C-alpha cells in the first residue's frame, strides 16, 4: 500500500528552448533601456541639484534683500529684509530676489536755479560764455525776497534709512528727492535778500534750505536721511548786472573792513578799560584790606588801654603824651616842654633871640718845633 501523505517529487522544469535571434535583440534593448534610465535619473538628480543651487545668492554689506514669492514679500516686519550674507530662495519664476541699497550715501543735484551747461563743461570745469540776457527755459534762476534774480545750485548727500519704502513706495524715489531739493531752494530764496544769500547771512539761508528739505522728506515719507547739503550761489553773469553786483560786493567788502577795524578798536578800548578797572578794583581792595587791618589794630590797642584809662585817665594821658613827644622830637637839638600852670592855666614862655651861640672848646695848638743848629 502506498502512503497517502507521500507526495511525489515534482518533475524538473523542461529546459528552455534555444534562443532565437529575436530574443537576443530584445534582451539587449532592455539592458540598454535600463542603462539609459539610470543615466536619465542621474541627469535629473543633477538638474534638480543645479536648479536648487541656483537659488543661492549673496547680500553685500551695503545692501539689503527681499524675496518676492509670486510677487508677495516673504516674511513680516523687519524679517522681510535679509541681512548681509549668504541666502537661498527658489529660483525664478517662483521667487524673485530684489536687492536694495542700504546704508550707502547717495548724491542728488538740483535741476533748477543754474544757468545752462553741459556735462562735458562740468567735467572740464569750464562755463559757457554769458549772453546779453537770460534765456527762459534754458537758464535757470531763483527769485529772492528783494525781487532780484540769482543762480543757485545745491548738492545733497543722503542715506537710505527705509529701503522698503524707498524701493517699493515710489516709482522713482530719486526723482522725488531731486524735486524736494528744488522746492527747498525756491522756498528759501523767496525769504532772503540777495545780499543775505551771497554774504551777509549765508549760514541761515543754508539752514532754511535744509529745514525745508527735511520737512518735505518727512511729509512724503521718502525713507531717507539728509547727511549734508552744499549750496553754491552766484550772481547773474550778464555784463550790466555783473558790474552792479561787483560794485555792491566791493562796497560790502569795504564796509566789512571798516566795521572790522571799528570792532577791533572797540575791543582794544574795552580790554584796556577792563584792565584798568581791574587794576583800580584790586588797588581799592588792597587799600580796603589795609585800612580794615589798621583800624582793627588800633581798636585792639584802645581796647587794651581802656582799663588803664578808666583807672587813671590823667596818668595815662601824660604817658601817651610823653611817648608821642619823644617820637615827634626825636631829631630836635633843643626841646622845650611847658607844663600846664596851676589850675590848668597856660604858662608864659620867653625866648632870648639872637643870643650868642655856645662856642666849642678850641683844641690847643702844638708849640713850634725848636730849630736845630748845625
């Protein structure tokens, strides 16, 4: 009997049929396709890597950057601006990197108030010849408070404080700054006379221009800070007007010279008077100190002898009188002292005038020497 749990061994598979030329070609094609797919995968991975690496960018020390993703800024508040260094963003068209200058100083030059010139002349420091009169529309000028005309040119140095506002708040922020500078020149010139602008009060005129410029920048929120404003005034160049301005300038120089000389004299007299007053004050203070010390010494002396005077006034008086007379007549050859008579009556003094002076004793002369005989 056979075992019901016994399974017969499976029969070995039949040998594969011999390969035909068509099967060899398919296998070679499949292997080629597999190799191509591997190469394509590597290429796609490399392209993806290159695509991602192309989003790396650098922000300079004088720059700030902003990433716009489909036109919308990435981040909020101060995080919108990227600091200097390396950063990454999705390549276009997903992200767009906008670099904004920040911290660097820019320059703006006024476009009104100056006569016609060219960049070549400016570079060569030359000027066009003056005409017979100003040509409106070509020669710029400003009107002063005393209805004179004057040429003005201003150069503004400013620093961008709010890059986002400066870059995205205006189509041309630099043009707004130039217009604000032009407005400040016209505004300030209309409030000063031509002499004040040229010489008398040039500092106040510059302050007025800068004050008006700061007011416009704050009013329009341009996002910049004024660093320096240089203003160059110049009278009209036409011969007739130029001669008149030269005459006024010469008169002003002479007037200034005379005023300077007068001020120098005033300062000299004032300094001398101050010195003399100080000398007199010092002498008076010295005399005051000496007198106070003298009076204090006398008061102390009187305070010392006061008890003696209260004890015996007549005796103290005679003593003081004798001391005083001895001091007064210290060099007198003869002294006559007359005391009071009885009852305090004065005594009579009789002096013998023309008396013989007292002769001094003569020294006896030596006897003559005896003669010697040979």
